[in-house]
């Protein structure tokens, strides 16, 4: 933390955290490739929930 207002903090990734980089990048790539399908599935789920009424 730096003695400034507003407070400033710098963070870094540990070596252990860096081992997750490839896994996280794979998840990001998957979401980018499938975001249309995910959005469609979410919309369908919302439609189904609305058509069933309150529980």
C-alpha cells in the first residue's frame, strides 16, 4: 500500500497462482466461443420459469 489518498495498492500473482493461468484462459476461451448458446439457454430457462408462474 502506498501512503497516498485515495489509497493505492498493487497486487501480483504468486507462482502458485500463475499455474492456474492456462486453466483460466481455457475457461475464457470456452465462454467466448459459446456465449450465444449460453445466452439462448438462459433465455429459454427464463421463459420456462415465467410460463410456470410463481412457485
